[in-house]
């Protein structure tokens, strides 16, 4: 769980993850938050099911994920944002294809039918769909939501790609997608609910991240 300035939501995010009735370890990476996130996380430092890590300077979501991946010991690794846009009660559905031996990776798609999602920004929708389509053109996948937070991996997949991951910010999404596609892992998608937040509520991804994602799609189309 990467976290940057999530003081308002981090405790509720932890509570919701803990409430899911599956065995798990929770690894939280505080990416040098400048609000009270670090103080909140200090209260969990001695909890057996939680590992709290901290970056001494802000590096971005990709760097936080690499730090967390390196500490993961479970058989399945789930990425969970700390901002409550994604609902942990969907974990059983997300891990089922891996548990059943059908998949190596599962993406939770905000654009597959069947689950509610908050109606928000049109141009974010256009950017997400466009980046996914371009990524698919180079990876030869048919994903509907490459930029989703909910990416679920067998730990062996993480161990395989982790040494090659380079992106520090949101470019980690197309980078991971390109690298698992090149290795021919079995990828499934499952529709998820999505409660997107506004910029006033702390949403961080912006136009420059979309351009960076575009650069990463082109950068990793040929190799690591």
C-alpha cells in the first residue's frame, strides 16, 4: 500500500483491508508524506500483521511499490492504494483466478460492466481508455484498464520483474504491463467497483502523468 499525504484516509484503508477474511500481511510504504500520515502510521509500527516502511524523500508511487514488493513474502501480491477509491472487499474475486490455477496476474477493471463506479472526469476516462488502447497495440493484449490500481500477481511474477522495474511515478503501470506481457504470463481481468475522488479530495494523478505513461508505453515496447 503506497501512501503519500493520506492522513484523512489511511486508517480507514487499513481497517477495510484488515476486515477482509483472508490471511495477509499489510505492507505500507509512506513516501515521505508531509502531512500527518507518518504520525498515524507510527501507531501501527508494532502490529504483527503490518509492516510500515518510509522513504526519506518523496519518490513516487512506482518507487513505493518497488520498496513494498521487495518486502512481500505472501504467495499473492495485491496493490492497494490508501485513498479509498478501490474496495478491498473485492479481494476474494480478484485472487480467485490465481488460487484456481487459471491466472498468474489479475487486473481489476473499472470499465467492465457489473460493478458501480462514481461518475467523474470525462477527460480522465478518455485518457485512461486511450493509454490502454495504445498499450494494447504494443503488448498485443486486450485489456480494458491498464492504469488500474488493482493489479494482483503471483509472488513469482513479482520476483521475476522486480529487478527490471525502473519507473518511480505512475509510469510503473504501463511498465509492469509491458514486462508481464513480454513474458507471456496468463493475465485475467475482473470488473471492480470504483469510487474515484476529486482533486479537492486529494487526487494526485494529472496531465503530466498521462504524458509520462505515453512515454513509458513507447519506451518499453521493445524491451526492458
